[in-house]
């Protein structure tokens, strides 16, 4: 289980105000809680989904990403 304090710590590492704000922290926390509470997912699926969310938070917070539409 991912604690909200861990999410806050990840967000604080970013210089981007867009990531380091209460709304993003709350949104990420809610997404992870929804995944953790989903009865139809296996434990492996829950961990994979939470890791994808946290990895994206870290990647977009640390690196300049050029998105191609």
C-alpha cells in the first residue's frame, strides 16, 4: 500500500508547480486507492498499476518530456 506521504515526497522532488500541489497529490492518492480497493484485480495487477502511476509521476516530474500528438 502506498502512503500519501510517499506521494507527497515524490511530488516535492519536482520543480514543477503543476505536480507539487495538493490537487495532484490527492488525485494520485485517489487513483492508487481505487486500484488497491478493486476486488477484481489480482495483487500483481494492483502493484503493476500503482507502479505505473508512480513511475509516470516521477518521470514527468524530473525530465523534460516532448509529447508528440
